[in-house]
């Protein structure tokens, strides 16, 4: 006797599984909430691929199309991207360090010593922060050299070069202000040199010392100023300038082509 198959009814367990999979996919991706966040379809066509990148807040930083020469890693060595990565590492480890460090001249050094010995992963956290800071200074310099040697500072990218110079100074200032925070001999003598340099500003020496160091001697005034600049003022300014820097790369027509 011939078996009459009902249309749409699964014939075996593989078909049953496929139906469950399709239903699950439908429930997950074809609903109002998903569509409100991701407006483009699955990236299976060039148009959908572009839409996925252009409509996503994180991915939209990347251009949807790039010149073929930019795929080559040796064009940029991703030195700007690595500088930015160091900044992210510094932000994350810096926030963790803030849980254990108090900017008080009577306890700053003890806090650092305790961090290294009493806090689980404290030494790792501190060293990650230190090495990332050294790394960022080196990488920013190398990035600047790469930009120079590929002639990418020339019009229409001259303004982004200026933004870059501001970023270089901010990087160096973040490094210098962080150096003081452990309040050890190295830090206090380094800041004493900085204090002297500030004091020799033509005509405004005393005022510069008052504003930057909180007095004519290195003490609590200097520590709290450097701490505030280090954890808030400078990183905030750097983040804003980086946003301008990245935005300008796109506005200037993407990365410069090889010379
Ligand atoms: C915190 C510091 C900095 C960060 C995070 C940063 C990040 C970036 C990134 C991600 C790019 C894309 C290409 C690449 O990865 O190399 C770039 C390009 C560029 N950067 Fe920077 N940068 C910084 C500092 C500087 C400095 C110090 C200069 C120069 C004084 C500079 C000038 C430029 C220019 C002109 C471009 C466009 C290059 C091209 O079109 O090929 N940047 N930057």
C-alpha cells in the first residue's frame, strides 16, 4: 500500500530539527526588538554588508570600502590603532587602580606598596598600567614617524597632523602626571625638576607654579592637581581629540595612498 505524505509534515528527525532551527532563527531575528537595533539583513549581499557596518555604532568607525593598498599591514603597521589600544588598556587598568590608591601624601606610597603585596593581581594591574604607558609613548612616536615617512601629513590631512600633535602632547602629559602619583623618590625629584621648569616661565613663573603645583613647594597641592589631571582632565581631553582624529581620517578621504 502506497504511503500518502502530508505536505509540510517532517519525514524524519533531520527535517524536524531543521524546522525547529528555522523557527528559532525566526523568533530570534525576525522580531520587533532585533529589527529596532539591527536594521540591515544578514550580510549576504554587498549592500547588506555595507549596511551592517554603516548602521552599527561601533563598526561605523570603519569605512565600508577601502583602497586595496590599505589592506597591506606594512602601510600603517596599525601603529595608530595600537596607540588607541594602549589607551583603552590604560583606562581599564587605571580605573581598577583607583579602587586602591588615595592621593594623599601621607599614604600614597603605602597604597602602592600594599597594592603590590596585599591585593590579588595588584602587581599585575600596576605593571600592565606602567608598561602600557611606556608602550603608548613609543607607539605614538612610531605612528607619527610612519605618518611623516608616508607623506600623510600633506593636504588635505594637515589639520589631522595638528590634531595628532595635540594628542602627542596629551600622551606625554598623561605619562608625566602619572609618574608623580606613587610619591616615591623618583616621582618627587622628577616633579621638583618640573616645578623648576614651570617657575622659569618668562614673567609668569610664580603664577605657573601656583596653578600647576598649588604652591612654591612640592606637596599635597601638587599631588591632588596631578591626580585630577591624570585621571580626569587629560584622558577626557585625549578621548575627545581621538574622536576628532578618527572622524577627520574619514572626512579627509580615508588613509593616504602610498607615495
Ligand atoms: C594618542 C595618539 C594617537 C592615536 C590614538 C592615533 C590614532 C590614529 C589611527 C588609528 C589612525 C589610522 C591609521 C593608523 O592606524 O596608522 C591615525 C592616522 C593618522 N594620524 Fe594618528 N593617532 C595618534 C597620534 C598622532 C600623532 C602624534 C600624529 C602626528 C603628529 C598623528 C597624525 C595622523 C595622521 C596625519 C593620520 C592620517 C594618516 C594617513 O592618512 O595615512 N596621529 N591616527
